[in-house]
C-alpha cells in the first residue's frame, strides 16, 4: 500500500512539474515578442486591447478578474449579452479548479462542491444575497440540508459567476468550502438597446423524443436609467435506464441452519430461509423437507456454511426506467438608475419554476423480508468471515414485483433585491441592499405495487456478471398481466411539501481609497425552511385492494390486507374510524362502495404494455377508478415522505458585524495588495419536528386499525451561539506576469438541519432503518490555509498552482444503534405510531419485541478532519505555436487527501470527495467558427458511511466517472460579413455515453447504475 501511495504522489509531482515547465516554455515564446511593462498597472493593458470574441473573450475576462483579485478567486463570464459559455451553471462552475459537480440520474449537473466538502458547505448567493431553493434534489432525493439546485437557474439570464475560495470578513458566513455569487444581467451591462433571442431543439438519445429551449433578453438605457427583461423556457424529454438494489443483504440463518457461534456475524439478515420446504416452493423441491445445515450444504455444493451465511445478494435487485417531461421557465426584470457618477440604484428580480411529470418504473426481485431458498449458489471468496458477494445461483420460492410510480414535482423560486451604491465623498462610500426570496416545492409520489403470487413455484436465476448490471431471470412470465396479484402488494399516497424563505439587509461603509481603506458593515439574514409530509396510504389501500373501502381492514397482527376480494362493504363513512370522535371535523364524507375498488378479478386489466417493452399501470384509468385524487387531497400529516425526508422546520436569524482593512503597498520592493479583517456573527436557531403520538385509547384495539388517529404535534427547540471569523489575504506581484498569494482564514457552516431535527424518522417502508435527531449539534468551523502562484502567459492564458489545507472542527459522524423495535419507546415511538405498511414489515420480522431496527444519530466527532489539496489551472492559447490561429486549451485538476485525528482516526471522512478530478478542454475560435471538446473526470470515492442495511462494514462507493462533451457554433454574420445574421450551434452532451455507478462494500456488488445516454442540441441565436 505504501509503495502505491509513493508512486501516486510521485506521479502527481511529475505531472505538475511537467505542466509548469511546459507553461514556462510557452510563456517564454510570448515574452520574446512583448516588451516588458513598466508597472503592475500597465500589465493590465495587453489583456484589454487584444480583440477576441465569444468563448475566448469569456476566458480573457476570467483571467483578468483572477489577476486583479486579492484573494483566491475564479470567475466564469458571459461571452455576450444573453450568451453564457455553458448550458448549465453547475457545468460552468466545474471548469474552475477545486469545484466538482454532482449530477442527477438524468446526467444533468445539479449541485456543486468545493475543495473536498459537500454541497452544503458552499454558500450560494444571488446578486450578493443568500438564496435557498426548496427542492429535494435528484429523483426521490431527500436533500434537507443547505444545498441549492442550480439547474433551476438558466445561464442565459446571468453575466458572471464568481467563486471565492478564501473568505474575507465582508463575505456572508456559512460557506466553509467557499462562496459562489451569481450575478444576473442588468441594463448597463450593454448601454443602448440590446436584444438577443435563441431557440434550441434537443434530443436525448434514449428518450428518442425532441424537446427544446429558448430565451429572449432585451434591455434599453435612457441616459441615466435603464430597464432589462428576459424570459427562458425549456422542455426536456427524458428517459434514463438504471439498475438499483436498495442495498444488499445476507440470509438470517437459524440455529439449525448454522449452529456456529459466528452465525450472522457480519450483520444484515434481511431475508429468512424457511425451516422446511413450503408448499409450492418450485424447482422440484420436496414439500416438508427440513432445511438445516446439511440440506443447505448439499444443495449448494462447494460452499461452506459461513459462505452461505454471509454472502450478500441485492435486497431488491431491479431494473429501472425513469421517463417523462421536465419543464422549466424563468423570468427576470432589472432596473438601474444612475442620477450621477457617484450614485447608483438598482433592482434585481427573478422568478423560476420547474414542473416535472415523470413516471418511475421498478421491476424487482423481492428478496427483502422474503423466504427464498438458495440453490447451487456461488460466491467470490473462500474466506467469507467479513462478507463476500454472491456471483450466481438459483433461488426457489421467491417472488417478483413491479412498482409503478407517478412523479409530479413542482418547484418555484422568486426573489427581489433592491440596492444602492453612493459615493458620498471621494473617500467615503455607502453600499446597501435588501433581499427577499421564497421557494415552494411539492412532491406527489403515488405508488402501485403488484407482485407474483407466493408459493407459486417461481424461481429466479441470478448472475452477478462480474459486478456489471446483474441478470435476474424469473421462471414466471413477468410480461403477462395475469402473473400478478394483490396479495402482499400495496398502494401508497405519500407526498411532500417544502417552503423556504430568506430575507435580509446588508450595508457597508468604506472610507479611504485603493491605496488604503477601512471597511465595515452589518448584515441581518432570516432564513426559514419547513418540510411537511402527508400519507394516506392505509385508507387508499383499504379502498383499492383491501376488500372494503369503508374501513381500515387489517389482517393478522394488524397487517393491512390487500387481497383484492369483492365482498360488499359497509358505508364508506366509516373509512375514517375516528368519525364521531371529534378527530375528523371538516372531513368530506366519502361515497359508498362495496368490496375493493380494484378487485383481483380486474387487476390484470390495468396492467398494460409500457413504452419500453415492459408492463406498466394504466395510471390515468387506475387513478380515476380508485378515487386517488380524493385520498391525495385528504391525506393527513406524516412524519416522513416517500423521499425519506423528515417533516421538520429550521429557522435561523443571524446578525453579522465585520471590519476589515484593504490596501496597496510595497513589500521588499514588490507591489503588494492585502486584505485583513474579522467577522462576528450571532445565530438564533429554532429547530422543530412533527412528532406523532399514539392515542392511549388505541392500546386495547387490535382489529380494524386504530379507532383514534395519532396525535401530531410540532416540537421546537431553540438555541443561540456566536462565532468570530478572522481572515487575512495578501497578493504580491513578483513580476508583472507573476502573482503569489497567501491567505489565512476561519470559516463556518451550520449543521445539517435534518440532523438537528428532534425525534425519530424511519426512512424505509420496512421500519428497519431510521434516524434520530440531535439538536445539540454544533456548527462546523474550518481553519484554512491557502498558498498559490499564478503565471499569466498572455491574452487569456495563465498557469495557476494552489495548495490548500482545511482543518475542520466539529465534523459529524453517525452513530449506528441496532436494537429491538420495542426499545424505541424511550423516544416516544411505539407500534401504534407506525404506518400499516411498516407494521406489516415489523410483523414479518417477528413482531415488535423481536424485529430489530438500525437507528443513525449524528454527533460532533472528538477530533478534526484535515483536507489537503493541490489545484492546477492552465488556460493556454496556441496562436504562437500552431500555424493556424484560434486554437487553445484549458485544464483544471484537483488532488485531495483527507486525514482525521482523535476519534476520527478510526475512519470518518468527508463523503463524496474524489481524490482526483480534472476538466480538460480543447477549443478553436476564429473567423466566426467555434468548436470545443471538453472531458471531465472524477475519481470514485466513498459516498455513504458504514453499517448499510445493518451490515457492519458495508459502506457505499462511487465508481470513476468520465464525460465528454462537444459544443460548436457558426456566426453567420461574421462568416458572410452580414450584420444581423444569426449564429448556429450544435452540441452533444455525454458523447462517450458514460454511466454513473455506485457499489456496495465490494467493487463487484453493483449498488446502482444510471445511463442517461447522449443528448444532442441544435440551436439558433440572434442579436439585435
């Protein structure tokens, strides 16, 4: 291992040294043709007089901004009015060293992370003010942290993105990793009248349907004031295929099947091998035979009982199709008033909305909570004491099911930012800004789950395919609607509603000039986030397939029945057993029905061929015939939603004061710029959760559900804390083209709101995995060191090398506690507070006193996490080297290592942090033609902690990911020398057709894999 590490370090040093030497040779060739500048100020001139357009102009502006900044700052600038160089903000930011992008399963970039810390450690600002977006993140995501989904914001309406990686005192706190400011378009960005419009057709290869996007942006200045308006719209036709497991598990052997003391020593055990062969087990097995250790060894030749015990298989091995439409629309209005050179008023407004109507189809092998029998199983290791992977086998007495999920997600965000800049005297300046944003999110996620009959002789043949997408082949015809029954099937009505709101005021006062100035200010921010969940699954299930839509009809031990019988029922007014008890005031009395609304005899008629060769539910007809809308509209509150997110609230009111000094001087004869200051912030935090308490009158009820509904109440905890955040930065011009920088700072990120939330939440329908909140969590504090050297090689070219260290104190680790369900009474959780589906799962594992649950609780680690890294940025035009002008390349690379001390030396890490990322682009732009080929790479990393599905050593990891993108355009006006002619563009995203893959504990245990395919775009853009 040490030898590999040494070789890895050596290869990194060699690469960095080689790139630097090459840059020096290129720079020298430029130096031979350029007279030395007389001063640091004169050095800026060559950059500003070079006439370049389009993408190269964007690179030129970014290089100029980087050189003039005091701290460690990078920016992406718009090529032209309404023409950003990338189609997605997250994708743009990934071109900056140290910035990584997280993608949805559709392949689209959504959130970013900076320098090895997750998305929640990055503070996102809109026009200098905090922003919060209420969405849950990727498909069925449970983002409850401080992430901001950037795919909601269209690039066409922005002119500049700035990433600050070394904080200054004036920056709003909350970003231990960095701060991103998104600057929207304003009227005086282009004086006079300017109009731009674009229309683009898009086609995702797998969806094989055409979508599109368009934009219109117009501005007009009238002397000292101006207005600007813009709109964008898009419709994506999406289809992503995938493979998912929802974890892995091993068998929970009985003492007769493995009498050794090491039985189930790795944990897990989510399925049980029957004690005897049941009736209808299939595969030629003899009913009634005892399945003990000898039987298992005889039917799995070559394996030891330890291998049979500890080998893992997918809990719900399934293929997945995710398809539908994603609609987005945005609008901005901006106004500026400049009554004099010393006074500037501005107003920025924005509205964005996304509306996704998708279908998610899962085709599952039902292992979880089942009773299948392994035959001729093979595994990948002879020593399975610490676990191993099943590579193949035949599994009798098993079931398959498919799950139809209609998904309707809507998120919107509106914001307004008025502000002013007033130069009161030549040495006194006042800046002030108000800000307000509000975002709403709804997640509608009904599910219909139908299954093959138990004891029907169904057998699955499993082939792990060496860690690729496994093969799961059932003996039952899974395309035949008659193969499915209700039985242990189910329907769910689980929904989620989120609201975020930010409001604040920032003001700064600066005294002095650029040689020396003092700056101080005050900021107040009030950010609130609330998540609500509703669940009406039990009522809908009783009506749809529970034999009687008028009552909560429950089976043995309180399990919800879904038998599809058609026995006439009583009045539907009894659907809510609490009628007449005072708990149902205002509820609408349902109609009267007899039997199941969708009885077994009619189930097959609702199973129809899908668009991709597999069965689906005829959703519109099913929803109408099952009165779905009624149950959706009347769904009561719940502790968690289908995404696994908990109902909760967090409110944070922060008051910040800062003071800093800025200036220019000479240090040992070298021109020097500096910044030094301190920020003090006081946070008042209120955290709440929705706790469900079972009515004590339910204790004696065992049939027909709970007569009295659970009592839901919000519980809040308040806390206040203070932080002092010093910072200092220095930039020294060693030569006119060489800038050295150093920065020391302390930054802060507040704890995950979901981890702060008091109470217990189960994140699965089986009630086997849950989380416990910890309101006492402290914020993360990071002490940062940055050292860098930039070499500006001419025009847009530069080479940048930066080393950094972050020492994070207060990093959280997750404690995992495995205990019987009955022990949760200490948290106010008992059997009657569970949903009927969760009660069923508890019963199948032996009941409340036997079934175990794994609870995860976050706490601040006793120790710190050190993240060290090296960033390389290289932008280089090749006009002086190649005979054809217009070529160039840019490369960013980041290398990161992590090391924990104290308690953390046992292995806690920042999750989702690749050790190496890079983005390499080759571009050509000249005479109206532009082409760019970009390759991004992210090395695999750990993405979730250990104890997955109760298996002690099981963590989740991502594979390496590579993506190749191509973009091109032709400016017809320049090519044909015709003013006003439009430009054409053609782009391909994911040209190499890569897939995103994660694995479970072992590299050959494929956890998930998503393939969004290629996306083609053909566009037309005009400017007037």
